[in-house]
């Protein structure tokens, strides 16, 4: 079987088993929450670190030596990747190898990179991304671990790790101890440029192929002004390896702990792609306040900025409603909303995932939402900006 046929089969398999995880492969997976109480933060899907350690366990095999295209493999889930997958393939596919005496060799490889001056997307793979073994803590190790809250306690296992799930179930039934150690290799937050600029948070889309290769797509939420519209970017992707411990004491309590080591970063230079963008303008009434609306759309991303014209936006109660914006293209397809940011009393913005094509027309609705109830909605008339 040649590489192209293997790639086609893996792509087909991914269409059936990608699970929808939306973040980086951190040992305590970040989750999206409806946290809307902190001014200046993303009110709709503020990303938070999970307080309890959930072990998400994948297939354990090492991937075949195949130059995967992560954008291509995820394009069935995100159509915006289809047209940029081939051109974004990184020549030479830079990689870093991490050695661990327990887990063996892990290889992190960057397969794709896309930068259009406003957006940065990076795709990478990890061979032997995580290693799992049974674990019994010493008294010293147990003293350094933390007891889990009841709602965060259970260990979760992926398909392919049924033996560990069954062993835990039996241990709980018998009242006997059971522990697991997981060693995981991943690219962490806070990617820096070679000039020392932090690119800020990123949203991830990750899963595994059937042979155990981990795939991840990093989409940097909003690039700092210093790195926008440059001829190229050189970035240093921070590489980490974490040892995570989970232990059931046999009496009703779970304990978790971890240690982390920084490895050599993956260096990558991305040339700017000349990408067309469309701009729209309009006006909206936001809870009685007149505002200017400016929307910029590319094939991969969209951003809508609201600026209050004559008075500040009304403050929102911490327990009250929040804003949502719906954008639809000329085909009626709604863009995926990536969250609302309250920047200050006169500025707020909304971020979206692009649909993979530039629309010939755009419609917008501003909603005020309280729980599951829409308490107010306003149509926004938009006009293209030449």
C-alpha cells in the first residue's frame, strides 16, 4: 500500500471516529464553559482549566512513518480547511523527538501552517502521544497528590483502554486500590515569536488516527497587533511532557497529581499567504445604545466589532443576560460562534470560524440571551465596504 492510499484510508476512518474535542492535548483537558461573569473575558466560551484530572486515554501504538496533512484530515469537520490544506503543508515537516525511560520515544511533527496576516492556524501530529501503566504510589507520592472533589473524581478511559476501565470498576467493587500513571507529550499554550511576542490563547481540535497518532489543529484566537500583516512569522511552539497520576485508594477517595518538564520547542517559520478578505459595516441598537458594527471575514475566520457611538454600553448584571451574534452567509449557512469579548465600556467583539468561502452577502442578528431564552433580538442591516 502506498502513502496516498494509506492517507485516504486514515482520512476515511477519521470521518467516522473524530470525537469533537476542541482543545489542546493537556492532561487536564480545557473545557468550554458558559462563564459570563468576568468583564474583559470571553463571556460565551471562556476556556478554563479543568479542576479535576481526567485521564483521556487513546490507542497506544506508534504511527506509521507517514507525512500526514492535519488540515486535510480535519477538513470534513471544518470546510474552511479544504482549500488551504494543500498549500499549507509545511515543507520538510519540522519535528522534535522526546525520549522518556518509561514511555519511550515520542515524535512531534508540524504538518501544516497558515498565516494570512490576521489569522494563524497550525496543524501537528504526535507519535506515541501518551503512555499508560498501572501505578501504586509510595507514601511520599500520595502525600503530594490532591484529593479530588466527588464530582471530578472518576477516571475516564478512551476506546482501546478497556482493560484499565474494567480494572478500575473491579477495584471499586472490591474496595481495593487502583492507580494509573500517564505520560503525555503535547504542545502547550503561550507560543512565542522569535522576537518574544506571546501569541495568546489558541483553540484546538484534536483526535487520534486508528494507529494511535494524535492530530491537533491550533487556531490562535486573536493575534497581537505586533505580529499582524508581517511578511512571515517565526514561532517557537512550546513542547511539554507531563507525568499524570490518578489513584483510587479503595476506600472511596480519588487522588490526582502531576509533574511537567519543558522540552526543546518546535521552531517554525510561516510565510504570509495573500488572502482576500471582505468587510461589512452597519449600525445596531444594543440595549438602547446606538453602535457602529464592523465585520471582517476571510475564508478561515470572521470578527465583528461593536463600537458605542454616543454613550457607553449598559453594564450587564453578572447573573443576567449576555449577547450573542448570528452571522449567515448568502447560502444561509450560519458561522460557528467562537465567543463574545467585552473589551471596555464602549467596545465589544464577536469571533467566528469561517465557512471556507467568502460570502457574496451577509446577514446578522444581535441577540440578548438569558439561559436558553432569547429576550431580545435585532436585525442588523449590513453593507459591503469597497
